[in-house]
C-alpha cells in the first residue's frame, strides 16, 4: 500500500499541472511530498507497534482519502471553467472510485465474505471484493481515457508504435 500511496501522490502532483496555476501546482507538489513522507511514517508505526488499522485498507483510505477528494474537486472546478471532455471523464472516474469504496465497505461491514463462507463454503472476502472492484474500475479508466491520453510529443514515423 505504501507504493500505492506514493502513486496517488504522484497523481495529486500531476493534477496540479493539469488543473491549477503555478501557485496551486507548487502547493500540490509540496502536499504530495509531505503526504508521502507522513504516510511512510504512518505505515511504519502500524507495522512496528503493530496496529492492524494503520496497515489496513480502511486505514489507507482514512489517510489517503483526502487526496482523492482534492483531485475530484480540482477536476470539477476545471470542468466548470473549461467544459472539457477529459475532466468530465475524470469526474466519472472519481465517482467510479467512490462506488468501489462503497462496495468494499458494504462487503466488509455486512460481513458478506463471512456469510459466503459459512453458508456456501466460498472463500471470497472483502479484500477479494475490493480487488475485483478495482479491476473493473481500471477497465472503466481504460474505456474512458484511452483516446484522450495520446503521446503528443513526437508523431514521427520512427516513433509510431500503433502497429506493434
């Protein structure tokens, strides 16, 4: 989860480049660096003491959830200002991520995994449900963004990889 937290903070910093001016960009970059360092300490404490919550997905979301909120709000503000398709799609992606988390917490709090095991001898716990939901969310990202995220740096024939 530590690497996932770092990746999310990279996304926060990248959102600063796509949805804010220079001051916002600098603030989000500083936030991402500090948040990554703080989460490293958070995870270390959870592993050394040990505190299960600190190293759980619930603890992860309690700490990192604000990052998703920041990106969601920035995408909404950017979309309201520019009415661009990319930010609208990113808003849909964050709504999808909210649905993933609602699904996870319903599965966890309703003990659906325990009931499946007890009643049907099927081992499928909340962690399994989370990963299936995240795979579906990744498919949503692919479907929504694949045409928008094209490398526009070099379109020379020597760099064309469309036939690979």
